[in-house]
């Protein structure tokens, strides 16, 4: 009897919990299949699948990685547009990925990643490969799952950043604006802003009015507050920019020499209020470090569910948490969809009830 051969890759931006998920899948699969199992580690995401950069992994490699950040398999971004069509280089990347799958004699492929990763996973599933997705992103914006692994650790890190900004902002009577990752969805900014006691939270789902932000900052100052903290999602944009198409908005910013809204908001607030305003960008620190206890458990549960799907030969699905229970969604129903913050939802209402400005 030939061994069951399971390929695993991690694609897109790294985050805490990838290794914990790999470990969960591996341990549950070894428990299910025993010596009749061979796990194939595909290096650097879909790039490795395209170029057949892979190796057979030993069971010992899955020990000691529960608490380890990053990914032991490496990761690399590959745009779905490039992978899904034959471009100027005349390379059929789908064909190359299918050939690698066949050459490695895989029974199935596990893809750990975010929205782009899921789109490619769905494409490969539609091409006849046995694929299972696992939802990873600090942005928490994958449709169909209550939460993604990596998100809560990033919330903890971003909250710690905001906590630390409180003391320095108070010491110097400043407004401090912290730019939080989240290009399309504001979940990370919203959660960390609430947890860190931010005075304003600016997210892409609620285009901001600069006068509203300035008014909120001035009001705090007039009421005797010596400092203010503003959490800004990197993908935030103004109501004026909301009228533009994405490419038009990007061109306007490029021509102005800016990429995100944070620095612009800071300059406008300082000019309008006269209060010294500074910007802090924690950047990739939000992706790094050891996963939190929550994410270790979530990643492990996701990994175990993936192993169960493999045992049941139930392919073409993405593992998910649905109403606090671990389940799965068809890749075809979730791939390419973004889960956005509801501007009228409970979290935003909670913030507004506390007097937090959302710039609207």
C-alpha cells in the first residue's frame, strides 16, 4: 500500500499561528494514517508549487513549532492575476502547478493563507486538484469564518503599541496617531483601538471627514484632556477619496507623495488644532512573534479539522469557525470575497457609545 502524500504550503504575508496550524494538521494526520503518511513541505507558497521546490518532511520537524512565529515552510506573495492567466511571459502557471502536484504524487494539497491564497486554491480545485484551504491573516477579512488565525495575536501586539503610546503622548501633551495594518478591512484597527482606549478609530469601511476628526481632537483638548490617541487603518481614506475609483485614488496619493492616510491626517489635525501631532507605524511588528494562547488553540483546531476533511476525502473546502464551531465552507463560496466591518454593527456602536470618533 502506497503512502498517503499530503502537500502543505503557506502563502502570502506571514503571521503567528502558521506553524501551529502545520503542527496541528501533521499530528492529527499521523494519528489517523500512521506510517502510511508522507507530508510534503512546499517552500515559499505557490512559487514553490510552480517551480517544484518541495521536500519530504520527517515527523520530528513538527515538534517544537507550536510557539514559533513565522512559517517553517517560508512564504512568498504571488498575485492571483499573474497565476490565473497567461501573461507576456507566455507561461501557463496553472499548468505548472498541476504538473508539480502530479510529479509529487500528491493525494491532496493544503494551502494556508489569506484571500489571494484562497482564490488560487479555488482555481486549483476547479482544475481538478484535491485542495483544502486554511484561513490565515492578521486582517481577519476572509469571508465565511468568524475569525482567522493570526488575528488575535496581532490585536494583542497592536494593543500593546497603543498602550505604550498613551504614556508618551501624555508626557508631551501630544496627539499620537498609530497606523495599523489593514488595507481593505478595518478589523485589526477596530479591535486594537477599542482594546487600547483610542479616542478615534479610522477604518476603510467608514470614509473620514477631516473636519470631524479635527473637531473631536479639539473637543478633547477643550475638555482638559492633555493628549489623544488615534488608531488609523493603513487603508483608510477620506470621503472625497471615496468618490474616486481605486486606481484614481492611488494616483492622487502618488502625485501627492503619500501612500496612506495617516501622515496626511496628522498634518491636517496639527494645522487645524495647533496641537503637536506625531505618527507611529509599527508595521511588520504586527505580523511577528509567538502566537497567543488563543491563536495556538484556534490554529490547532483548524489543523485537526483539515486532517478530518482529508480522512473523509472532502476536498474543495476551506476550514472555518462558524458561530463558534469549527466547520468548513466550499472554496467556491468564499474565495475572492472580503469580510468587511459593518459600519452599523455592534463593535462600531460600542465605540461610539464610549465617545470614540470614527471620523464620519
